[in-house]
């Protein structure tokens, strides 16, 4: 069944959500600022009061938007009063003190309990005053469809690589759940906008529950500063592309300024999706990965979250910790303790872990009576048939192991199926010789980090266990290669959780490893974990968010698009769309004009090869005007261009970036650089042939002056990757040779040094000037990197220091992108409309009413 994704926001936001209760009364910190111009607006909205708060008086504020507030809530049944405390298990709690001392942190999110509508105003004001928290009271029907529905039934399984292949295995896409997701995100965004000053404040959105918030915020304030961090895996493009609303979510995320991931793999998958689905390219420059999207730069950050060190230290200082750790030490005396701590869900691989323990005991019978696995199972975060089946399987395997290998006073597997306080958990961490995290897929998982810190110990722990402060500290980790913390733990033993034998061998290696090696691995891990805690993570993210937004006010911005297709077009103040009327006006009042037009991607779309009759007609009209000198400047070969434009008698052609040149159809080809040696082709061609054979869809184009490797029809990711490798390969070969290697739009081109479009433009204009035809109007249009040479020559070299008045120069690129040109046109259709408008001026005015329109009659020209 084909499911249509909805792009109109008004269709997605239910009436109930739009009428959902807002926080009553005026809340502090609210500030109204002008909106932005969308494609349906005729002018900016807002008033002159937007600068009500001066930057000098306003303290920088970070608004953290997350699904749940980092609070525990409980209502006293007798007094009816609400009691709120910080939820120390939340990763957001350490952020409350701010990444820096001059930063105020405010939370926006939902409470984990229902609050009656009559109490919502009072609770909102209480939380805002006491905890800097603003609750979002989402109607229960929307909340259920949003969180338990779309988040848990669609996004969470898909992001953990579960495809909805069968209804019993995973839920099929339900549009009503998607509508609830968008509605809930709008409620969150409205709450954020109630308390923010968009000129100064930053918004930091967390996790997959709120992925379309950036669009709502960006639609309201184009200059808003938004960061987003994903705490779950991001699936490969093959998995993500199965999501019917894949485009809408990607475009919403791209309305953020900085997008953070725990690992490079997750970031790579996201970038691959942007490439395959939206056709975007990314680059790595000065240590930053960045995407260009409608003139905006979106930065990608890779940084795993850390743990809250102070929280673990507080566990060591808990009144019950010393007693508890001594009791456990006595209980597990002379035992090899392996510890597992996992949530109860289908991705944590608990059953696979138990099977590995069974294999270990079977393979190494000498471990019987010594080896004990303590598996702490945290309460599940969601319910369902799959969770219950996983729990039942876990108990079945554990009982089987204990029946087969257990002794009178010995059970090899101990399942703790309840909430375990942190001080008790820290006791297990401190005593375990090995910790295993065997998840088949997990966003981050901080259990290994907590284990390492607890194994490092504390004065309280050392005293309780009678350990000297100078005693060496050791730890051993077995971690799945599919969890987010794995890349940062280089001293851990990485395993494929599906390979039971390999996991069993890894566990045996961990518990039999020499103490000296355990110490070295532990010291390496502790240095990293202690220096990359959650405070470091937050500070680093906020610093990069500030860096990502530093150029916000230096550019002009326009909002375009409807619904979730909304995006902001950002352009430099000196870079603007070419006004057709302005160009036509300059064209009319000038007498010597020069045209330089690229072909592919400029006159015709890149996918089109031969010129249409419409293109031929407009070129003939321009060429027939005696005031005009028109050139097609292309990288294509002279034979091809001659055949395509044989009907344009007065059209000049510069082929192969100017290696071949002729001024009209009747004139002969002039060849520049006649003494150039092309012996380098004998080296380049075999290299390109190797990459062509290895890259399906690629081919080599042989020119007189160049060799070009095309990969337009190759797999987008593989073709781009191969192009980078080929570019590096060839640049290494010709580092000290008079040869240039350049990357263009889906091509790698190798040519002799000094053959550029810029030199062609200089040569043509120089010859025109010598012949007494000094141009007073120059139009240069291109779309590729090779065309930047033309723009640079026109704007910086050709007319500098001359006595002649500078001509009207219209250097224009196709598409909104960084360019040396001062103007842009949207696409090839825009280029054609401009050329046709100029051609209309060149057509002599008809004397009869029947011949007064362009294109209706054949015009006669004096050439």
C-alpha cells in the first residue's frame, strides 16, 4: 500500500492540538520579534519593539527542549500538593548549572504524570520559578498517539534497524500517528517561543521525539539559533528510506544549525540519507563536517555524551554504600563476578549474553563454582508483546543454566529484575572483574563508563574494602560493536553479540587477562571517561553551536515553502538574484556587449545533452544583433559542440575550456597552447580505467586537452567516495607537474596547466578591445567550479587599471550557492527567460500590428 506523506502543516496539525491549553497568563522572558517573509507573505511582520532587550542586559539563555522534563513528580493525596524533585537518572540534569557561569538554562518538556487542567497554571508557574522548567501539557489523546504511537512504534524500531516487514513483527506506517507527532512537536515549539529571546537565546533540542521542532521555530524566526542532538542510532540509508515521511524529517532537521551524533557511523548514515534522498553534498573543512542547504551551512558534530561524575561520587558517599559493598564483597568472595546492566527491551541482547555464559561454562568447566553473572534488569521504558517475550526468554535461559551448572550453594546466573538504587549498582560495579554490554543496537549506553569510574574507586570505597589508596586499579570490558560508546573505548574487547562463541571467548579472555594489562587498559579508559564527562559534552556542544550561528546576522534570509517543506534561503548581502528588468535596462543602453555562457547545467539541465530548438532560436537572435559577441564556453569537445550549434552562424564557441576556439561557424578552430605536451595522459588513463572498472556507472571521456572521469550515473555514495580517492591519487601523481586535477559536478578532470575558462574570457575581451570593440556590457553565466574562473577574471582582472570606463558586468551563477559571482539565477529555465528577454530587445520593432510580438514572426536583421 502506498502511503502519501503530507507536506502541508495545516493538514497535519489537528484542531485539538491547536486549541490545546497554553500556559495561562503572561510568563517572564517572553519577547516578540519580527517574523520572516515566506513565499506567501508580501512583507515582514512584526514591529519596532523587537529590540526591547538590549544585548548588554540580556543574559545568554539556553532553552533545552526534550520529551520529558528532568523531574520526578508526586502528588500528596491528603494535602493535594505537588512535590517535584530532579530526576538524577536524566542525562539533562547536569545541564541545569549551564555550560558556563554566565548561561541560564531553561527546560521545556512534558511531565511524566498527568496534571488536571485546573492545576496546570499553578504547576507551570511553580516549576518555572523553582526549577526553571516550563511544562508542555499535551492532550492525553495526542500524547498517546505521539509517544506510544509514532515514537515507539515507528521511529524507535526503525532507528534500531527494525523494518515493518510483518504486522506482528513491527507496526506498519499509520498516518494518524504521524499527525499526532507533528501536533505534539508544534506544542513543544510554541512553549519554546513563549520564553525565548530569538536575538540572544539558543535552543537545544534533544532526541528523535522532537525532530520537526526546528521547522516550527525557523518558520517563526529565521535567525533563531538551533542545535539538535540525537541520542539514538541513526540508521543506514537503506533502512531510513523505508520511512514514508523521510523527506519531511530530514528537511526539518536541516532547519537546525548544528546536528549532533554520538558516533561517526550515525553521522555518516545521516549524511548518506541527505545525499541519496535530497541530493545534498557535504564537506569536511578545518575539522568541521558541514552541509550546504539553500545557502545555509549546517554543521555536523560527533561527540559521545559522558557521565555525571558528581552523581557517581554522591553514590560512594551514600550512607548505605559502605555497608552494602562490604556485604557484597563477602558474598562474592573468591568468585569471578561478571556484571550486566541493561534495560528490559529487545535490543539489549540479554538472551544472547546468557547464551554466551552457557557456552563459556560448557567450554571451560573449571569455571564452575567460580564464575557468576549478575544481570541487573532495569524496568522497561515501553510495554508490548515483544518486551514480555524477551523477558520470558531471559528467564527460561537463566533457569536452564542454573539447573545445568548450578550447585548446592552456587548459581552461575543471578537476575535482579527490579529498580536498583545507584549506590547498590555502584557496589556491583566496584566488585565486578568484568562488565559486559551485549546490545545488538544501542544509541550510546553509559554502563561501561560508570563501571570504569567505579573500578577507579574512592576513599570511601577503599576504606570499606580495605584497599590501599596506592593499589593498582583494573577493569575489563566486553562491549558490542553496535553500541555508541564502543568507538571511544579502544581498550575494550569488542564483540559481535550474535556470535555466541566469540562472546564466550571474549569473556574468558577478560577474566583471565593478566593484571598488568587490565591496569593499562583501565588507566586509558579512565583518562578518557573522567575528562569527557557530561559537562565537557555540554560545553563542547554549546561552543560549536555558537560557532555555527556566528554568521547569522551577516546574511539576508527569506522563508520559502509550505508546511514541513519550509526552509530558509540565506544569501550574502552582496549576492542576490539577478533582476531581469535591471539586466534588460542595462542591455538597452549599451552598444558593445559580450556574452559568455556555459553549456551543461546553465543553458540546458545537466541531464539533457543536445540543445533544443528554443535554445537555438534565442542564441540566433542574440548573435544576429551586431552589437553582440556571444560565446558558448564549455568543457565539451569541439566536434560535439560544432554539430550541436551548426545552425548558429555567428555564435562563438570555446571548447575544452578554451583549448579550442572559433569566433563563428564559418571560421576555423584556433588551438591554444600548441606546444603543450600531453604525455601525462599515458599515466592518467590507466589510473582512471581502474576506477571505471571498479565503479559501475562511471566512464572516461577523452578530449584533446583533457581526460574526464564521469560518475553521474554511479551510486551516489560510492561514486562520491571513489571520486575523492581518484582525486587524491591523481593529485599525488602530479604534485610537481604542469597539470591540474579538478573536481567538478560529478566529474574528475585532468588537464594541462593554464587551460581555464578564465583565460578564455580574458583572451576574447582583449581581442575585442584591440579591434576597437570595448565592451560596455558583459553577461557571464555558469554553474560549475570551472565557471568560477570566468567570474574571477571578469571581476578582478580584466578591467583593473584600464582607462576605459568599467562595463556593466553581470557575473551570474546558476543556483544559490557560494560563488565568486555577484548574482544568481534559480535554474536553466531562469537563464532562458533572461536570454529571451534580452533577445526581445534585439528584435527590431515591427511596423504592423500583426508583427508586434516576439516569436510570432520571423525577424530580419542587418548583420
